[in-house]
C-alpha cells in the first residue's frame, strides 16, 4: 500500500494535548460523585451483556427501544445530559455525524438505535464490542482498503432492507473546539459510504454533535478522545466534569438523485454538520426545500427539544 493510500484510508486530525481543557478550566464534581458515576456506568455496561443476548431475538421495534433505552441510561450514568434537537425522518436513512468522542456512539444510539459502522478494533472492546456485534454493527478493517466496495454494498443492502445506518465519515475523532479548524481531519467527510445511500435511494441525515459545559455555558473539549489519548484518561475527564451536556442536532435530510456524485453529497452533508459554505451543484443533488443552507442553523419548533437530565 502506498503512503497516499494509507493516509486516505486512515485519516488523522491535527489535535494534541493542547486541544484539551487546561486544569481548572472545566468545573468538576467531588471525588465521591465521580466514583458513584463510575459505579453506575460500570453497571450499565455490564447490563449491556444481557442486552446483547436479547437483541438478536427481539422484534425490530422492541430491539430499537431496548437499545435506545440502554444508550440513554449509560449516557446518564456517566453524568452527561443529552439534548436532542430536531426529528429524524420516519424512513430509513444514512445518518452521518462529526466525531469527537467515544461518547458519540452512545449519543447516536440514544437518538437513533441504528446499525453503526465502526473500526474493527471496537469488536474486541469489553462489553461494548459484544453489544455492538449484537446490534448488527458493520466492522471495517481499515488495513484492507480493497474490502471497502464490499462494505459499501453491504450498507446499501441494509438500507434497502429498511434499516438505517450511522457512520462517522471523518474517519477519526478530533477536538471540535472553538477556532480549531486546523485540527479537522484532512479531506473532510470521506465519500465512500455516501455511495450506499445513492445506490439504495436513501436520504442522508446529517447529525451535529456538540459538547458544552452548562456550568460555564461554553463549548468544551473535555469529552474529546484524541489520537494520543487513552480511553481511561478520557473517561476520567468525563466523569469528573460538572454539568457536561452533549447536544445532537438533527439537520434537514439530503435527498440524492440516482446519478448523484458521492463526493458532492459528502461535501453537502459536511456543510450541514459544520456549517461551512460547501454547496453541491443542482445538477448532482435534487434541490429539495429540506436541505440546510450553509451557515444557518436548522430551526426547531418550540417544544421539540428533548432534554434528558443526568
């Protein structure tokens, strides 16, 4: 494999420890409360074993309800408040989101208990890997780029079968801090998985994930899981943070035409997620009124926010 191909298949961000909050920047909870959060989170993770056993035998609707409930309970156990803005379409869709933290997976599952696309290494994670496999996660071996077309076909088949799929097309986590545009993974949203939505005739729904500290009212990178970071260190920051909030904003769906260009579709979704001025040509994407204009925030009617307190 050439260096260029490896870089394309394994994107990386420009983040380092300087992207994480400085000591004292984020208010923290007492040590006793941190321990209680860890105990509660460990209990939810262990209960995930029972969930993993149940999921394959449950009907689709019940399976989604159980997985959604488990994900929301686990987010609360870590001391994080989940806020959902907007509504998902009723039909199956390719859900695409920016990637900041390991918490992103729980946040997406709490909103939409769909099939996830994840790197193969997650399959070996204790409990989480077992639950992911039981939920039908599509594991991608990033050391085998030639397997990508088969993965795309599998995703398209899943969409045709009426099941939604969620993917993090940036391919890696990054801090997503204020003014940290230089930290964004090079190349933006990877376009390959968008071909599955085009082939299946499915809409693409961008999800914007954001983390803030309600105690200060500011955006925070405390939940960021960076390349040189360890999972234990990241978990320790999360359980120590006071009033950490993760917000999932559901942007308007994009409806690709049959002959859509997956690269332009990826750029349009990236625009909706990061609110950057990247707009596809009208010849490649069907112009529908639900597309989110670049630079604007989708308006959510009053009472539509779902706030799940920790």
